[in-house]
C-alpha cells in the first residue's frame, strides 16, 4: 500500500542533545552525558537550537527561533548566519503553506548570499532547490541540487552533500539516475560517519525500487533502512520501517512472512494511536486475507482500515486512498 505517512524524501535525524526547558528560550541549559552545560546566547547557538526544533518537526517554534536567530545575527554583523536563518525562515513558511512569504524571505537570503561563505551559500541552495522542486520546476531543481552537491564536496560540507545527493535522487528524471544518486548519498554518509542519515537514505532507495515494482531489491533496502532506524530514529520511524518490510513481503506474495510483520505493526500502531499506520497495515492484511479466500476476515480488516483512514482525515486530504478502500469494501461485499 502506501509507503509511509512521512514525506518519503524528507531526512530524520535523532538529536544528540535535548533542550531542558523551552520556557527559557535561548538562555539554554542543555543536558549532555549527564552534565548540565550553560550555552552562551549567540546567533550560532540560536541557529543550532532552531535546527533542533526543525528536526523535531516543531515548525512554528522553529520559525520563531530562526527569526530570533536572524535578528541576533544582524546585531552581531554575522552575514553568514543571516543567510542561513533567512533561508530556513523561507523553508518554514513553505512548510506552513505560505509559499509567497517564503519566496520573499528566500529573495532576502539570495541578496545576502555569496559563494565565498560556504555555510550560508549551501543552506541557501538547499532551500532554493526545494522551492523549485515543490513548484514542479524539476530541471532548475536538478541544476540547483547538483551545484549544491559539487559545492559541498569541494568545501567538505559532508552532511549537506548527502542532503544534496538525496534531493538529486528525488528530482532526477530517470530511474537509473535516481538509483545512482541514492547510492552516492549512501556512500557519502557511510564515508563520513553520518550513520544517522542512513535509515532515511536506504528508505528512499527502497522507494525508488518500489515505484518500479522491483520488490526484491526494495525489500533488501527496506531491511537496511530498518537497521539504522532502529539504532537512531524515533518510534514512528521504527514503526514504518517494520511496516515497509511487511508490505513488501505481501507484494512478493510471501504471505506468512508478511503477516508475521504486519500483525505486530498493527498492534503497535493501535497502542500509539497512529491512524495512518493502522489503516495501512489493516488494508495490507485485508488484501492477504482476500487473496487467500477469507472473505469475512478481509472485510473486517478493510472496514478497520476505512475507520482509521477517516480518523486520519484521508477522506479529505488523501482522496485516492479513501476512494480505494471504499472500492475494496464494495468489491468484497459483492
């Protein structure tokens, strides 16, 4: 069924540090290996804090933190962090569905950005490419991310070069190029000890194989992805890592293996209250039961999936999924 409820090319990195109190924003006490450190209130530290909020998917809080970072960077005459903060402010607006505001902020970043500033320039390119990608300007996006990859390689910005390679895999036109760029991203992450990126990177390569119905290679990549997600990622990513394996076993018609993964996933998703995962696992299990001729059991799973999808809002936000489960129920009911 669906590959994930997480935008599949997005990178998810577990934080090594966690913030003790958001109520003291920016005058931060941070736990590290059992000790408390006091962090000086600088634009550089605020930028790191804002990035942490973004990685936690706290978009509105991250936007405020990036805004405050920009204000402080201006006071410090730190043009590089001004560019990084403005670029990320633009990205947050894009995520908050205000692309026009985002473009205005991105133009401000462009006016300040220069190739002589590797951190600012690479961050600007990463956001510029995402605006192009999400506006379906794929050729400009390819040019931007390719330029970003080469620039980051030259300037030894290894984590950002991995991001650029991953985005090239997303925007590339042909399957062979998508696979090549995915593998380059994986190789770059492995070579530079960026293991936390390998779960999403292997997942994205699996997704490319999945889209091309090469389910055997997809399964191997999903298994590699699971290995790293279970080492570094949060519970939701671990849940979907397991789901993808069960889903792919079903597509390979290895139904016993599929059920061995999907049943625990369904129980886990119900404990979490993750309606999207409940729906997807239920629908896959229903398809197995339908294939095996167990009509009543299949119908029960499909109705459970319908209920979960409705709770997740798919009847409004993902109509093709909603219409498909309604059709499945009607087909089984005859």
